[in-house]
């Protein structure tokens, strides 16, 4: 059943014209061979004219096949696996095996023993077969790498590595996939740990789920991978390059840090005290106005003050926040210190954005050269994280344009993460704002 199904599969995928050309070629070459044999027999029997005619006929048939049918078959033959560029090296076991071959060869030459020559031929044939079988194992193997949609720095993720064996008749054994590290690439590489596939059936695929951790935010890029095998005897290690450009955009970590827990209570209190609405927490008491509902009248305060007083509550269902990252670093910092401080600012912004996302806040993010609309946080949180993943520090801005523009939104609460020093923030921004100074966090 397996042989018949394989034959049916091959016939379904076959090129009918190519198959017909192949069998015609075999038949024509068989006729040419018979004519050549008959020509030899006729020559030995003294029929020179008949022998000459038969020989010319054999040559003409062979030439016809070479001119008409061989090009047709060559165009339809998939030779791409033969053209694979293989890298190979002799392993330690292979060098020991080659040393054994030399010793047997010396013994055979010195003694002239036919048994030693037979053993020597077997040893040489074995290493030749090792090279052939390893090449067959690597041929017809393609790779696919599937990364998660969202990746956060420092959090483990599961990456899918898949190898597909496109050979219709032969399986592949003992394959190892590893990343090719570029000598001049500044990006971090994917697939730090090699992935091993013991067996891939014919015309099938095998998958491995690989746990990975990306330590820092940014872009991790891989231009190519290498599939390596030492099958069947381990004498040779052969490798084939697979060009598969893969990129992983790693968001900054959104895990709350100690700094985050230190600033969260004060920021949350400022936000609640400045946002009044229909919540449950009391915001303030004020004089009654005709449009106010009688349900909100505070009767005890009204009796004590002699006039109607109503209660105002903090708003819980429509909290609006502008999260601002000031990327301008002070000129007093060197490049390394500025990068460290900026990474800390990015991590703080990522944690704040995720906090507002979890609390269903209406959120807007602003920084130099990038801005999101003021909408529900779940609609923009990943846009914010994508920008933060590749954000870079800016040189000092004497005009402070980013902070000055915030005065255009006086009705929205603002959370500002900045490297500016205390006392340098414009007074117009302090109202309805919570400013996080990085110099306090870095200390």
C-alpha cells in the first residue's frame, strides 16, 4: 500500500510530457544499443557494409535523442537541490577514522595482502557514502520561523521553528538549526540556542517550540540560518545556508518596578483629586445650582452652613490622561549615561501605559516626533509600545517645545516623564500634571 500510494502521488505530480519524452528516450537508446551490438556482430562475421550501416544508425538515433529529447528533459528537471552550497568539515571522529584508513593502506601496501586491500576499499567507500548520505539529508529541507505577535523584554516567549522535507521518497535525519552570526551586524541575533530535529519524514514537516527570552527592547534581526547534520556516522559535519530574514520587535518591559510603585500612589491621588465626575469617591462640596439633582445634596453640610450644598465625585468611567515622554537628555550627561537614563524613562512610560490600559483609561501618548490620538488605551497601547521599542534619546532642546505644547490641553491630566531638573518646568504645566523627574529615580 505504501509503494502504490507513493507511485500514485508521484504520477499525480508528474509532468506528462516529460514522462513521455523520458520513455521515448529510453526506447530510442535501447534501439541504438541493439544496433551497436548488431554492428559489432556483423563486423566479426565479415559483413562490413551491414556493420557500417548499423553503427551509423546507432549514432544517428543517439544523436537524435541528444538533440531533441535531452533538452526537453533537462528543462523539466528540478536541479535546485544539486546547486545547494554545502559547507563541511571533518569532525574529530572523522580524523581518527582517516588516520585508521592510512594505517590500513600502509599495511596493505607493505604486505600485499588482498584482504587488507578489501578492508581498505570498504573503509574508503564508507566515508564516501557518509558524504553522499549527509548531502541527501540536507537537500530539499526548507525552514520557517514563527515569532509571537507581541514580545516583551525579559518575558519568556515560545517561538515555532519548523523544517519541511520536500523530498518525495527519502526522509531526513539528525538535523540541527542554528543562527548565522554576522560579523558586522549591530543587531542582536535570533535563536541563540540551536534546535535539534532527530527525524523528518518524507514530504512532511517537523516542528519544535523553543522558549526564548529577549533581555532588552529593540529589534532583533537574523538574515540567515544554517541547517547542520553529522548523519550517518559523524565523520563529516555538513551545513547548508538558508536565507530567511526574520525580525522580532521587542517591547520594553511593562512589569512594575520599584520606581513605579513609588510614584504610583501620588500620581493616582493627584489624578483622582483633579478628575471629578460620577464616581463613588467624594471630590468636593459646592453650592447648589438649579441644574443639580437633589440626590447629590449634602443635607448635613447644608444644615450646618445654612445653604444648599451638593457633593461632587471623582470620575471613574471617563478618566483622560496624556502620557508624555521627554526624550531630550541634558548636555551634562555622556552618551552612556544618557542611554541608561533614557532606557529607564522608556521602561517607566511602558509600565504607565500598560497600567492605564488595564484601568480602561482614555489615553494619549506624546513625545518628540510621535503622537497618538486621545482614545481608549486598548486602541493605542501597542502603538505606544512599538514606538518605545525603538525610541532613541534626543539632544537637549533649549526651546522645550514638547513641554510648551502641553498647555494646549489644560483640561486633561498629564503624566510627564522628563530628564529636566526641578525648577525648569514651565509653571503653566504644573496645573493638572504629575511630573516624574528621572534624576530622582536614577539617584
